[in-house]
C-alpha cells in the first residue's frame, strides 16, 4: 500500500506537470461558458426568446455544458495518457519496472484526481458570477449539487469508459472512435431515455423559488448507475491488460485466475443492471390505446359516504406515509371485492374493516400513473375501512424526460390525487359527492394551499416544529401545493384574489408591480371578456407553482408557472415593453390559454394562430388604456410591423428549400424562431386589422366576448382561427398583412 501511494504521488505530479493535462484542465474550467452562449439544453417556454428560470440560465446550462465538454476533453486525455508509453516505444521498460496491473489503477486514480481538482477549481471560479447573476434566487446548495451532478460526475464516467476501451483495444484511434460512438448515442439515440443519456442528463428545467430535490436525486441515480456499470466494465478490461507478451484472450485467462477479479466485475455489472431495472422514479404504465381505463362498470349496492386521511410527507426522503379511513355501505348481502387506485411506488401496508384485517391484493399492471388494488369487504351494511399506505411516488413514464414532480421536500410539495391517499375506483359515492377530510403534517415554515374551493385551517402545532393542517373538500381527489409562499390579498372585479408566490421571488414580483398587474388584468378581462369559469364564491386562489411548463385552472383556483415570472422572462421585449407589461401578458393567459384553450399541436410555424396572438393583442389594449395610445403604438404596433417586415425579408422564409437542406436541429431552431415571430407579432397585427374592419375596439370586444363565452365542444374544446374569422365575418385574405 505504501508503495502504491508513492507511485500515485509520482504519477499525479507528473500528470499535473504535463502540458496536455494542464490544457485540458484549463479548457474544462472555462467550458461552462458554452452554456451561456452555444449549448443551452434546458427547454425554452417561449418562442419570443429563450426563456427558462434564472438558475436555469446561469447555473444549469453552464453546468451541463461543462459536463459535456469536460467529459470529451478528459476522455481524450485518458486515452492519450494510457497510450503514451506505447506511443513512445518504452512500454516494455515501464512494464518491467512496474507491473501493468499496478500501473493501470494508479493512472486511473491520477486521472480521476485531476478531474476532481479541475471540478473544485471550476466551482470556485464560477461561484462569483453565478451568485451575482442569480441575485435573490441564488441557492448555495443548488449550486454545489448542479456542478457536482450535472458536470463533475460526467468526467469519471468518460474516464472509465475511455480507459476501458483502451485496455480492450490498445489503440488510441479505435478507443477515441468508441468513445465518440458512446457520447454520440447519449446525444442522439438515447437522448429521450432518461436512464441512458449519461452525457446530457434529462434536465428539462430547474426551479428558482422552490426545491429541485427530486430532480437532483434522479440525475444522481442515473450517474451512479453508469458509474457502477463502467466500474464493472473497467474491471473486466483490467483483466485484459497485456502481460508476458500475450494477447487479449491470453491475458484475460491469466488474470482471471484470481477469482475475486472477475467476481468483482460481475458483481458491479449486476448491481448496475439491478439499479437500471428497479429504478424508483418512473412508473411502468402501459400505453393507453382504447381508453378502457376509463370504462369502469361501477358496482351496485356498494357506496362510499365519506373519507378521511392522516397524511405525513417526509421531506428528508421524498416519501409519504398515511392512513386513510373510508365509510362504506355494502348493501349486496354478501362479501364484496372493491377496487381502489393508488400511486405507483406505494405499498399497501394494512387493510382493516371494522377493526379486523381483511384480504387485499395489488394489480400487476399500472395505467395512467395509477395502480389498482382489490379489497374484500365483509358482509356488513356499514364498514369502517382503514388502509395504511406509503412509499416514494413515481412519475408517469410519458414525462420521464421532464422530471420534477411530484416534489416532496422541505421547500416545496405538490401532492395531488393518488399521492395523497388511495381513491375508490369501481364504486360510487353516496348522494353523488364524497366529503373528504385530510390532516396534512408539514414543516412549520410551509404554507399549504388547497387547489379548488375547499377549506384549509391550522389543526395543531406539533412538538417537533411541524404543523398539521386540516383540509376539507367534496371533490373526487385533492390537490395541495405547499411551500414558503408570500400571500397577497387583491380586490378586483368584485373578487378577493389570494395571490401566492415564492418568497425568494418577492423582490422580482415587487419590482414588476405584480399585485397591481393582477388587479388590472382581472378587472379589464372580466369587464371585456367575462369572468373565468374558475371563479368561485367571490374568491380566487392564484398560485405560483414550481416550474412545470404551463398552468391550469379549476374551481376557485388557477396556477401560474414560475418560469413566466423570472427576471429574464419579465425583460422579454416580445411580450411587453417593461416588466409590468410582461406580467400583464402572462396573466392574460388565464383568459386566452386557460379560459380558452388552443390546440398546441397546430400552433406551429405553418400558422400564426395561437394563444399568444390574442394575449399580445389584449396586453396592447390594456397598455393603451393604462398608458395612452402613443405608448401602445410605439411599443407594440410599430414593433409588430417592423418584426413582420423583417420576417418576410428573412432568407429562409424567401427560400424555404435551403431550410429543408439544413440538419434537423438547425431546422428546428430556425423554425421555432420564425414561428415565434408570427405568433407574437403577425397574429396580433392581424387581429388589430380585424378590429379596424369590424368597426373598432367596441365591436372587437363584443366578438371576443362571444368567443370566450361560446358553448365549447368537449370533443375538440380549442378555439380555432376559423371560428375567429367567422365571428368577425372575415376571410384569411381579408387579414393578409401587407
């Protein structure tokens, strides 16, 4: 051991004195800059410009870019270092001095140590910039985890693969080609498989205001799975190190005589396979083809009159445990099997009816991010059924590349539907409703918000600093948001609006005049288009949610995505001339986008019609009313016209055949940019022209009021361009922009 440490110090010192290693280390330290300019893998929620969270722009993108560039650089350095002795023709001498089986792990640990040193320097070098750029939303824990998980762990994976490839092939060129193929698979074929994309982990977005606990755990799990697999591969390649003039197979046979070596390789590979197969984050729901999941024949003679659940999320582990109680009426005159639905990842720990254990069984298949289990009810007219449950809730597999929900952490929780408690699946509720009460125990600093028009009240304060909240509702399931929220009370259009947003975001919201913007938009849109259907009992919850790519509305509540209110998005000139106007734009989407939906699959570059057109037009009208016609004309209409003129002069618009000749990635980037221009500029200009043709603003308001309050076809609930044209009595030709 002492000799190995001495050799390690010598090898590590030699490596750090070499120019190739120093160059690789320097380039790796600088590589996060690529994420600020060239490589931005996080999804943009806007076609009017690149829009993601502040930490996404200044932390996640640089860390991911650093991981990609650093992995490539260290892989090349690894192959070059391992090939150095053979390339110089001194490998026979070095092998005679130090056994190749001793030298190989020493070189490997030297390279891994150089990667660790490089990462430490990178984190120190980029800390001042990130802290300054992120401002109020900077989070030291998120900074460390992002650089460790997104960037650093890519380096040892690359080093292990490159070293394995070289020990198998003993050729620099072939090893480099194998690594290029390995990296290329991650960037292309495997890019939509969250467990296989080792170089570019599936990070759709990270949160500024709330936690990224689940996302970080998922990326860490993938990285560690790959480390296990490649450690096993390296151990196998270690057996193939050439000795005594023998080739690959001869060296393998000789090295394998010590059984613990191949046993270790096999154990590592088996552990990696087990980790891959039994991952805890994503469910195994089968594809829903015929809608049979929803075709349920309800049992006759069995009803449920109420339910209660005592729910305990564990913010340290991301798990949730609870005990649910159901008041069930069994009027069949015999024992009866009933089914419940729960969240994949949960275990049912106990089922008792009227104090007695009763049999139950879990289904083997999962559908629609739910798994069913069957309980045998006794022959009794009134049954108090108690179910113990809990576990780590799994995401639906269709969103495996957009992980982040359901989040259960000390900073933020989103607990919805089966995450909170099992729900009856094949039996109805007595009197058509299911009164529900849930006691939810949360960390003391968290504020729970029940989505909908139910009631929430503090039930008790516990000795450990946590608080238990009681929630009451009459809906099929509950949705609860919890976090460190600021609550603003806003009176607008006869409503009391409870506006909740993350405390970290308070400086940004205050600078943007969020409270006043909410009031102005609700008053204007309610007066001109009518109230949102989600209004309930004179009050309304407006909730900023963790980044999810959009919002939704329901009885008495609506959500707003945090991406819409980042400092970068509020400076998006495509949505408004000032932060307050961008805030107005995002709030108007409650009417055009949520209150009236648009078919996102058809809102592509082939048409200018989307929710953005009416939203930008409405923002212009509100700004005109607030700040005057001249300000609205300069900051909106003139900008629309200038951008539309530039669009029709664009080379790829005039020569689409050249766009078709570009690689698909560049085609997508250019097409998104061009379609964004049409949505945010051409369409509002068309609507303004329609306003002039139909007789002015008052006439257009009547038309839009009618469209907003039209009878919606449930089979296709989207507002179409043809419906807009028909309501205006115009054709597409009438609205051509000259």
